[in-house]
């Protein structure tokens, strides 16, 4: 019991010292929030591998000015020697050079690329999906300024959420809100492992 109290005290001290670092330093919150919301509409339309029927596509490499896709059917061949499954979510780097992707028409793909470039401009690295115990998609969250936050403490994430989404027991068990501007939240994971 004493050990748990000591660990909790250390955690509280570390978090209070990091609190001043974990702030949203974004000037144009509406531009970023809109780009996130529009991107999510299109990301949910991209065709997903059959092994991941309850998931949506995730994106990466945004901070590099590029776009990579995870879980999409892009360039997927079920007959090749690589087995689809847990360890092969079909990562496709540098897809921003393509004219289209499965599930989107060329105009939608062009709009998604434009929005993802905005996310990268604001320091977003990649997206992830929050899924709770029921296994259903809840919302996207985005790895934010990884180089900065990995040096001072836990990784930081951005998410566009409603107030109601942040009040659920599942949300509170997974995330800690560090800062908020309008509907844009700066989060850290409550999981210390």
C-alpha cells in the first residue's frame, strides 16, 4: 500500500511539473479542427482490409510532409506470400503521390490530401483510433509534436471531441486532458505502461 502511494505521489509531481509544457500552442484552432473533422470523413470512406472490418484507415508520416496509409486495401493482394493479419496491417508509405485510393473518388482524395497536409503543418505525426471494451470505433486521436513531448514526459495527442465524449468512464480511464481550446483537446494517455 505504501509503495502505491509513493508511486502516485511521484506521478502527481511529474504531471504537475509537465503541466506547463502540455499546452495547446496553436493559433488557428478552427483551421486545424476543421481539417481534422474533414479528414476523418474521408478516412472513414477508404476501403479497409477484411481482417479489420471494425476499423478505419489510419494515416502516418504527416510531419514529414508525406502521407502513409495503414489498414487500407491499397496494393493489397490476398494471394501474395505475405499473410494479412495482426502483424501486417498493409502499411503503404508515400501515397500522396497517387491519383486515387480505393473508396474515394479523385476529388475526395485530393481534399483529404489537402487536409492532411494542414495536420502535418501543425505538428501532427499520425492518427490512431480509440476503441473501448465494446470493440467499436469511438474517435480518432493524433500523435502531436512527438519530438518535443517524448523528451519531457508522456506522448501527447490531439483530438476533436464533444464535451460528452470526454465525460465517459472509458475515456477517463484511457486519457488525461492536459489542455483544451474549443473542441480541440490535448491529451496524454493515462496508461503508464
